[in-house]
C-alpha cells in the first residue's frame, strides 16, 4: 500500500542545489612589481683570439700607357656597359708585349711561297699574335691580334724579303695590308693600331669571337722593344 503524499509538497517545485563558489584567482604581480629570480652571476669576458689574414693589396692596373690603351684598359672598357661604346668597333692604339704567336703552329703544308697552291686537305689557322701588359702574362689576360697576314705563305715571303736590309714592305694583296717589319715575335714590346671589337670576321673559315678580351684587327704596328729572336716558320731559318 502506497504512503500518502502531502499535497503541499507535491505542488511546490524542487529548488536546485546552489553551484559551488569559484576558487579565488591567483594574484598577479602589478606592472611595477619585480619578480623574484635567480641572482645575476657576472662572467669574465671571452678570451678567444682570432688571427685574421692581412687585407690584400690589389695591384694597380692602369688603363692607359700614355695616350694608348693598355690591354687591361681596353678589355675592361669592352666589358663595361658604361664604357663599351667608347671602344667597341673603334680604331684604337694598344701598347703591350707580344706573349705568343701561332707561327710555330703552322703545318708544313702551309709553309711555301705565295705563288704555290696549298694542298686541299691542308688546314692551317689564321696567323695571329697575342699582346699583354706583362711579358710573362697568361694568354687569358691578352688580346689577340689578327688581320696582319692572310696566310702563312704571305709570312713566308715576308721572312725572305725582310732578311735583307732596306727591303721594301711586303704587301698582302688578299687582305690589302702591309705585313709589319719586323714580323711579330714573342718578347717584343709593341704598339698596335686597329679596329677593336669582340669579333673578327675576315677569316675564310668563318669568324672568331672573344667577348672577354676582344680581338684587335691589325692596321699598323710600331716596335718599341725588339724581340730576343726574329719571327720564323717551321722549316725556315730566321
């Protein structure tokens, strides 16, 4: 049998239990208050020593030798976007030392008088020499000079002609130039005049290109100091 329920209790809604009060927040230090931490311990300065190499002294490289360009001056201007227009395609003088010629590279089949035909399969480079600011400079620091002889047959005839004192100038009728006297030889100090550019286009086999040092197309050569030995070709006596 069920117990009787109080009518007053049944009509009164139940009251929920109160929520627990939040825990008090931890106190934060004020903006000006200091926070306790480990005590500062001073340390001595570092005693490490480093030996640095001395600052290198760069060698001065003049751009001019009197009124002429040096090899460095001409090639530096050719590579400069600000100065290139003043030398590219211009006719200029360059003073320097002959550090190499390719006369010794002439194949024997190409060494003959100019009236003799060269064999069809005989391949020979275009005669050239290189000038630099120092007599011991590397080829990479030199300017190639071309256009002073069209082939080694012309040089053969010039060697024969210039062996006699007071010889007349030898004319290369293929390129319309007079071969220099004395002929270019390693060790000579010279002034060379010609058109300076990155490309030489007169060669029959094509063209040569050097965008770094440039190529000087010969028009005139003045010898300032003679070479220790005169120029010659394989199989010829100077």
